[in-house]
C-alpha cells in the first residue's frame, strides 16, 4: 500500500505498470508496453501511454 501513498495519481494507480507487476498481471504489462513512448521516473517502467505510469516522462 505504500506504493499507492507515494503515487502522485493514486486514483489511477491500480492500472499503473508497477501495480500490474506487483499483481503478476504480465499479459496486461505486455499489452500496454508494446510500443513505449513514456518511462516512469519512479520505477523505470515503460509504457505506450503516460496514464500507465506514476511519474511519466517522454522517452
């Protein structure tokens, strides 16, 4: 739960890459990172859309 508290967008955290990874939802991670355009400044995860990251930045 500390991940959720430290996320600047907790309302959408359940769909963030770090949460998907913590829950073992690898298929969803693969779907949302096929053509990454953003990386998370917090955990380094990459995603196609910034909404899947806690602290997104463009690649």
